[in-house]
C-alpha cells in the first residue's frame, strides 16, 4: 500500500522553501549552480529545452490545464513535487503573477562557442543590460522575430534571473543564447564578418536604410550609458529611430523590437 503524500508546507520559515527562495539572488545561483523558474508555462518550456529539473513547488489546490500538464511532465521525469500552502507559496513565487508552479533546476552554461549559426545569420547583441525585464523582453522579441542568436555582453542581469525568465515567457531557454565578455564578443564578431548596426540618438542614418538581408548583428547598449566606445573599432554603422516628441530615445527592449522586426520584414519580403 502506497504511503500517503506528505502534508503541504505550511510555514514561511520552512528550510526547503527558504533555500529555494534564495535563488532569486545571483550570488546564490552561482554558488549552487541552480536557478528558479516561475510559472507552469515557463516550466514546460524549460523542460522542453532540456533543462535538468531538481524539484518543483506546487501551490496547494492549484488547478488548470497548464498546471496539470506541467506537473505530469515533472512526474514523468521523476521530479519531486512539493505541495505548498498559499501563504508560504507567496514568499517563493514571483509577486502576484504566480500561477501555481515554481521549479528549481540546474543552471546552463551559455558560451559563444556553443552557438550554431546559419550561413546568413541575424544576431542581436546587447551590452551590459541592467534591468531583468528589459533582457527578458528582448529574448521574447528575438524568439518572435526569428533572431538566430542573442549575445549578452558583460550582462548586469543574467539569463538565469527569475524575472528575466518570466519576462521572456520562457524564451530564456531557447537555443541560440550566449553570454560573453566584450573583448571575446568583438573578436568573435570580427571573425564572423557580419555587418554591425548600432543605435545612437544622434546618428544621421535611419534604421530603415540598412540592408538587413546581409549577415547582420544589431547591437544595443546599456539603458543609461548606451554602448561603449569599443564598438567603433569594428566599423559599426550607427542608425537612429525617429523621435517626434520630447524624449530622445526609446526603451532598449522597444528599440530591439523595432529593429528586429524591420530586419525580419526585409528578409521575408521576396
């Protein structure tokens, strides 16, 4: 006869729960080699991408097709499902967007050397992006626009940040993502021989004047400081987006979306 399942975790001070919650801190993720995935949809996409699950916390009484699918996928893999009462679950999950599943999984290394590019690549390079929401939105845009690879240069927000994963709607687990230092990225791009397109508010050329059907890397900089001067060494072409109001630039994730979809439009036009 099977033993009854253990009772749900009912205390916010539960050691297992507190250990998982610490994974919201980047230092703890680096120390343990683990990450936190909020949401049933994101959990499914992590599993589909081959991420190695460790354990999952499930909100007591949570229902719905996506939660059922995620729990079944975890059970098939032999992943422990830990039931958690509503109050302690709110300590672990991502604010009021929690949908009932939080996964602990192993981190993935993302070196440039693992990228596999087609003969005519379209790349998105982002330097020192600081806000997790921006990086997550950029990954979601790249996925939607069919960008072949996203490279985060000296990122201040890492791909394993739970807020990046959530903002990307799980696209943080897609193929074609890497993180690398600036010098390594510059050398890699020089070897690829792609044209570099950078955005600067004072650039005279409009973003629509570029032929993105060529092998191209679109390069975007930090939210506050923009791009470092090192990009000028590779002969990057600077473009701007038209601004008709009092602001002189768009949010970096919005800029990424505009350029990525312009590139996709050109490439999809016969």
